[in-house]
């Protein structure tokens, strides 16, 4: 009887180990799709941050922590992800506050146009990288499309088993270790140049209803309350863009302006500040005006650094060899990519 119990326990342990190995093997490593690796990289940082950015691609391709540190002594991290939805930003913040208490949280408002889950692909690029916690559980529940289910997130092999026939050398190389960092404190560098060649406002279509979704605004409320409870200032921004694909309507902007005024929040719409920032849409974008490349992002970061210093009381931190090292790594990556 005792021998049978031992054999059963051993069989269970072997099964669990094999299942864990198989899951580690088939999970996406995101070595080709860099956006999918961004969320998980945050946990490798052992430093505290004065400012944490949350939001979609408009934060992780717009704000450069290395520049904020070098020129303003501000320690920052970008917890952005592709099409990060408002509820995902909220639960991302819950996760942040479990690890640190930044002085300010900067949220990019573009995602407030969404009031319901969008796609599994983008959900995965945000949610898979989060460490398991109540925040991740609730983020998954709020984000799942009708075709998704919680078990696929708990046991990734159920979702990714078909990758067994598509495995490559990276799947084996990184089964037990982390993939190389793709970002610089959450900033995803783009050095390409694809200029905007025409006035894209000609392609913009009007909407039948410009009201920002109730669900999105409720999560903005929750973010505001969460920041207040944790002693962080919530700053709202709209990153500069000039593409019909990601148009920011004046009607949306008015709603955010009203919200910020009623709740005593700072809101900066940088679209209208592009000339003051020095953005050149023939040289500072890598995709014809939809997002900034590194040259535009550095300009934007310097402009925002002045705002943090002059309007939000950021005076800069003492010298730090660790942050100097991060800045050096940023410049080395830039040189290599150029």
C-alpha cells in the first residue's frame, strides 16, 4: 500500500514537471514581436521610480526614461503595451503599487475610446507578461473576448499547444531563461524614418456618437482614486500623433478637458504642441505620422521633462551609477539600431 502511494505521488510529480516544461516550451518568447515582451520586463527592474507611465503604444514609443534621467534626474518607467485598454491600465497600476509608490502616474488617454474587449492577440501581449496576482486575475476577467476563457490563461498549453509544430531555436534557448531585454525601462526604440507625406485629416471620418464609453470613464475614475490612495499624482496626456488611423477628435478632447478640470487633474494634449516641441513629421516618425521614432520621442521627452520640473515640482534625484548605466545602455542600443 505504501509503495503504491509512493509510485502514485511520483507519477503525479513527473506529470506536473513534464507539463511545466511543455508549457515553458510552447509559450511565445516574443523574440520577433517585441511588443509582447514589454510587460514582463518591468519585473526585472529593482529600482524605484518617480514617474510610471501607463497606456498603449503612444507611451512606450513616446517617452524615453533615459532622457528624463540624464537631463532632469527623473527616474521613470513605461508600463505600456500594445492596445492597452483602460481596465488593463488600471490593473497594471494595481500591480505597480504592490511594488513601488511613484510620485506621479502618467496615463495616455487615447485608449478611452474603447468600452469593451477588443482582441485576444492584444490581450495576450498585455496580460501574459503580468505576474500572477489578484490584479492579473481581474485584468483577464475584464479583458476576455467571448471566445476566450480563464483556463487558457491559467494553463497556457491549452492555448499554445499548436505551437509544438512551429517551435524554433529561440523556444529551446529561452525555455529556462529570460529573453534579452527589448526595451529601455519600457521605452521601445524605433530608429526608422517614414515621413508623413500629406495632410491626413482629409481621410478622417466623422462619428455618429462622440461620447467616450461609460466603462472607460469608470476605469479612469478608478485610476484616479487608486493614485490618490497611494499618494501618486495622476497626470493625463495625449501623445502627439498625426495619422487618420489614430485620430483624436476635438469632441473627445473636450470631454477629457472637462474631466480633468472637474477632478483637479493636469491634462496635456501634445498634438497641439507639436510645433513648440519641434516635431518634424518628415523626420520624426517611423510610420507616416502614427507614432514617433526615437528622434521625435527624445524631443517629446525633453518637452515633458520641462513640464514635470516647472509644473509638478520634480527637482531631480541624486547621482546614481545604476541609472547612469541604464542611460548608457540606451545610447548603445540607439547606436546599434542606427
